């Protein structure tokens, strides 16, 4: 895509990845992604902030050549994950005078993962500064954006924050900047849900840390740049708050129709009570959408048939993910159908070890649901309504 100017002396030299459809062989990327790398030219020194996924290294090298630089003094590594760091060895080969600027933890990870030699690092501490002449970086250690070594780079004179993954999104688009705000926020919410939600309390701390800084632009290492940072900062404040919405997330599978009939009755029962429902048929659900739904829903209800005495494996997968993502959800329940016996409810409850949710009485049905079973589903819907009222969200 070539190098693109953000401001005088500041270029985006990273890569668009329009076609990538899976990250970590796990996370769907409906809109592709970008690996943003920023070239900052000062009056005396030149620095590159983050690199790109190794699959796009040639694009980064071409962009640097196009920028006209002959010498690179620093490569700033905000994060050791390979989608940002994986091209550091190639950069050091092309620009052997460059030093890798990062924190102690990140150095170890770059040495472990990429075999970057120890003598090529320049270590920085929290709030340490580095001058490029007329431009000054301040480094803000921000552990557990989702790895323990993450940090932000703040360019003081321009008031630009380079937070790497933090505040980013998997969104390939032709514009450098966030324009379609609704689309960008949806991508950013999906990204927060998949990557950062398990570290919500750390993310909240990072937002607090940034409060005293004047930030006129946020330039993350995935997705568009925010020329109006309040858009993404206020969204993050909302997602990381303790506030939940009057919604039930309902991941389900039905094999022969019994669970499906329970689910359809239950959806109607919730809708009659003016409770929002987000059903996910796990035979075709995008787990990124499921993760996003978990960001602020008050309640999760998993619905499963019984397979080999336990929950359907697709439901196991969804419940495992929900437990790992640690949403702020307050209440949980299970709908289960079975032919002759089931341990599905106990097994699902046993998987939710990370979550401090109140478990509401599950509904278990033998065979096809009858009137008494629909009544039990109505009682569960009433219970959810009462719980949502107790916490003042309806
Ligand atoms: Fe985009 Fe944690 O790497």
C-alpha cells in the first residue's frame, strides 16, 4: 500500500491484510486486519514503532525504502507478539545500526521468540523518555493489555499515543483514519472482547494512567487511527465498567429439535418480559460475535442436548470460551434436554470456574418439552426479570 503520511515526519509504513480470515488459528477476521508500523523522523534520529507480521515483511521493507530513510536508529517494540515483532530480525538485518527499544520483560520475550541478540537492545523504564531531536517519546509500561510485557509509546510534541493492540481493531480499510464510526466501534468491540476482556481490571487501570495525558490522536497497531480519541476511549470506559445490559446471551445447539423447541419458547418468554436476547446457534456462530455479546450482557443461558451423558461438544467449546474470556455477566443458567440421563448441567457448571456469577435454577427436559417444561422456562424467564430489576437495568 506504500507509506502514508499521518502528519509531517510521521508515516504509516505497515501493511494491510485484506484477506486474512483467522487470527491465532482461532479468531475469525471478517474484515481482515492491518499491522500498523509507524516511522517517526526527528531532527536527529529516526524511529520505527512496531513492525508487521512476518508474512508482510517485504511490504514493510518496501515502504521503508520508499520513505527515503537511509538510517534507522531505533525500533520500538511495544509488544512481543509476532504480528508486531516478527519482522524485527529482518529490520535489524536491513538497518544493522538500529537498536530495539523496549522494556526488560519484552526484551526477554523477543530473545526467546525471535533470537534477537541481547546487545541490540536499549532498555527503557516506565515513563522514561527518548529524544529524536525535535521529537520526544515517553514510554508508559502497561502490562497485561493481554501479555505481561506490553507498553505504550507517547509522542509528546504531537500528543499521539501509540498503544499497539490497546484500542485497536481487526479492520482493513483503505482510509488511514476512523471514518465510519459505527463500523470501527463494532470492530474495536469485537477485538476488545476477544483479546482484552479477560484483563478488564488492567485495562481500566491503563485508562486511568492515560487520563493526565493530552491525547490528540491514537495510532494503534491494528485498524484505523483515531483522530478524535474520545470515540474509542469512551467506548473502552463503557466496556470495562461494571455496568451490564438487560440482555441474555443464549448459545445453543439442538440435535433432534427438543432443545430447539425449548430455546424458541424461552426466547419468546424473554421478549415478552422486555429482556433483550442474543441467540447463537453454535452450528454456525461466529465466536467473535459471541465474545462481543458477552461484553455487556447481564445473563448467559447455555442450551444443550445431551451427548454421551454430557453437553454437546460445541456447547462445551462456547462455555469454555465464555469462562476464559471472563465477562462481567452476573447470572447464568442452563437449558438441557436428554433421552435417558444427563450430567450436562453439572458439567457446564463445573466449567465456569473463573466467573463469579449467580447460578439460576436450570431447566432439564426428558424427551420433547411438554407444558410443564414450558412453565419451568417461564419461571426461569421470570427469575431473570426479577434479577435484572434487582440490579436496576430494567
Ligand atoms: Fe496484535 Fe497481541 O498482538
